[in-house]
C-alpha cells in the first residue's frame, strides 16, 4: 500500500502531460473535463474563442481584422512577422488611451516597440475600425 500512492500520482502526472501536449488544437471534451476535475489547481485550457467568443469587441474586431491584411503578419498566440496579439495585450492595458495610441500606430505605421521590423501604415483604415481591431487585440491576455 505504501508504494501504491506515488505510483498512481505518477500516472496522473503522466496523463496530464499527455493531455497538455495533445490538447492544443482539438477541444478534448470528455478527457479534459476529467483531467481538470482531478487537478483543480490548474485553469482549464480554453481556446480564445471559448473565453472571449461572446464579447462584442471580440466579434467585431476579429471580423475587421479578417478583412484586412493583419493576419499575414499577426497571429493571436504566436509571433510571426509582428508580435502576437497575446504579447501586445500583455504589454498594454485595455484602456481607452492605449486603444487610441495603438489605433493611430496601426494607421500611421510603427517601428521600434518590438524590434526593427516596421509595421506598414494602413491609411485607408478609419479611426473607428482601427480602434475596434485594437480592442479585440487587447482582450487577448493570456
Ligand atoms: C507587414 C506586416 C504587418 C501587417 C500587415 C500588420 N502588422 Fe501590426 N505589426 C507588425 C510589426 C512588425 C509590428 C511591431 C512594430 C514595432 O516593433 O514597433 C506590429 C505591431 C503591431 C501592434 C503593436 C504596436 C505597438 O506600438 O506596440 C499592433 C496593435 C498591431 N501591430 C496591429 C495590427 C493590425 C490591427 C493590423 C491590421 C490592420 C496589423 N497590425 C497589420 C507587422 C504588421
């Protein structure tokens, strides 16, 4: 009985590692519920869609971003040409000052905040649309 406990703990640790690796893309419905109930200290791995999908800023901002060229340089959770939206949201609090600041940088173009690759200007974007996009970006804190 004495050595049984560490063994079963080991199995729980192992299965949760397996879920952590495999759970990236899929929704892992049944299995992830089971894992989270046995590991209450861990936040369930929810997709951004699951966490923010009902927020009007999420819906409107994402729709505008999809129509624009942003996805060719930005992803929500991975840095490609530009910083991930996650990183931007970590850096700037979701305040109206920051929304205005970042929206004007999207319109005018910017460089030097994240490195020396510049973001080109988007002169055809309206202030409102740029602000709506930024409100979406700043929602995506990890
Ligand atoms: C050609 C690639 C490219 C495109 C297209 C692009 N970005 Fe960027 N973006 C970047 C780069 C590179 C940076 C980092 C600039 C810097 O270091 O200051 C950046 C930075 C940003 C930032 C953070 C600015 C800061 O001051 O920290 C936001 C917000 C942003 N982009 C939003 C957008 C949105 C919204 C769109 C679509 C309208 C867009 N980007 C299109 C490359 C791009």
